C-alpha cells in the first residue's frame, strides 16, 4: 500500500543554456478580454483543460523552478490550453516546445513528463480557482493540471523575446501569494513529498 | 514516466460510529513548555520525526478530513512522534490506535497507510515550519510527514474524552491559515492531484 516518495534529480542552473526566439504574444491584453474569450471557447468546446509544467533546477543545493515573466510583475508556469480531445502529456509537450524549445528541425527536445502534482478548478468565468471542484458546481469552466517535468542533465532553451525566464527558489515562492498567486505560491507544499537528488555536473 | 493519479475511495461520514474513551492529555500545557521539551529530547535523541494522518470521509459528495479538536479552537491531525528508530508506517499505526481505536483486544484496527502527501521541516526550536529544509540549515529539529490513510467502508472510532473529532470540508480548510495554520490549511492543494471516488454505503 505504501508508495515511496519518488526521487527527482535536479541539475544546477549552470547546466542549461538560454537563447531567445521570436516573441510569443499573449492572446489577450486584459483579464476581462481573457475571460470573455474563455466564455466564447466554452460555448464552442466545453470545459477548458490546461496543462502546466514545473521545471526544476538547483542553485546552492536549493530547488528553484523556472517561471516565465511577462512585463515587470506577472509570472506564469510554462504550459497552456489543450486542443479539444488532446492528451494531457502530448499537449504539454507541444506547449513546452512552443514556449521553450529552439525552432530547429535538428534539435528535437524530448520532454519527460512526470507526475501530476496539483489540479485546480475554475467554477465560473472569473479569475478565482480552487484545488477541488466546489460543491454544487456541476459545470466547471476550466481544469488546470500541473505536472513535474524531468529535465535532462544539459539542455538549450530558446525563450520568446517578450518573456523572461526566471529561476525562483522555493523559499521565495512559499507563503508569497501576493507576488505569485495561489497556484504558484503553494508549489513548495505540493513538492514537499518528493525526494530531490541534487546532481552536480561539474 | 507518467504515473496516473491514484484513486482514493471515500465513504460517507454516516458509515462510521464514534464512541469515547479515557482522556489523552497533552504532554505540555503551553507552547513554551512544548518547545523546551522538544529541545531536551533533541539533545538525547536527535531530530524528531512525527507522522500524521489524513482520514477522509464524504458528505454531500465533498471530501472532509477528520481533525481532533483540543479545547475550543486548536485542531490537529491524528498522529504523533515516532520512537527513536521506529518505522514511519508502524509508528503511525501505533499513534492512530492510541488516538482513535477502541481499547478492546477483540477489536484490532487494521490501518491502511497510503501515500505520503507532504513533508514539513522545523529548522529551529520555534513554532514555524517549512515545506522544504531551508538553505543553510544542516541540523533541522523536526521532520513531520503527512500520510493519506485509507479508511474501510465501516469502522468504530473511540475518541479520548478531552478531544472532539470533527469532519471538516476541504472548502473550509482552503485559504484558512488563520483558523487551521499553514500545515492543515494547504491539505486541499496537496490532495488535489488525487481522484476521489465517492462510494455510497446505502
């Protein structure tokens, strides 16, 4: 009955190299636009499923996660919305390649998608989400699933020019809902059951 | 690589019957006493490991967890401190029997200990804990591990007379750090990756 905590290897930030590629603009310019587009899509396709990735690196033996920063304040996990009928894992690989891989046919990134660590539900066309489907909500509008993605010991990432890729330590995320929001600020709790193995590439 | 979300069966609260037994008094009467005793034990035995249980029931198809209430406000998960060298699972079974089982030789509770869902660290002899071992802390004072415990479809619980056993819905715990503290109030996020199967005993 007991499942042992899975081990996750984490490599130093310096194992990875970062370049840039063409901008990936946000589809909406305001929260109101985003919720309106969500409503239109819901009418056509039903509940939205989105998938996001936790990519881990280490500095000073402490885990950091990679976040995409838009403008000066807003941070998000790499990922996005599935196409209707698309599989979680295939969709997340597609989104990660679109957000973080070089657009070179010679360079195929082989994303290793691991465990789902959290699931969030959006009951209404509003910004608030919950880590359960609230009672009496029979038609949630979005289900967001967050997966661990296991990085290889070396990799090249190409970051869209309008975004910044940040490595943020768990101690900065923890208890910091003001800066990172409810989903990202509780990632440290969701990862706490895992055993991190800090690997040095030196 | 992908591990499917484990399924957890949850039975209605009405499947369980509750009686009382002799009081189980707290060993300390104040937080200061508790931290002082922790320090004395640390000198003798090293880092404390404690284990706690999430016991799930359902009402109106929404998951609830069982909490022990001491006095009028303080709530805790059933569990406690391991003996030096004691195994997590055996120690948690011992603590659950001491806190919640009838003291009848004819009635042996067979606790089914499931996944570890969270691990918290206490860096100093203080109340604050973190869901990671903070950088530069080489000698943490306590490690607390929280496990899912799978309840059978029927059971009898004997609750110490000085405690109350409450079934608290996830929506009451969520974002309620003021009432339940940082460990218990983020249980909804830690459970969100699980698939709950609501079973009706009717």
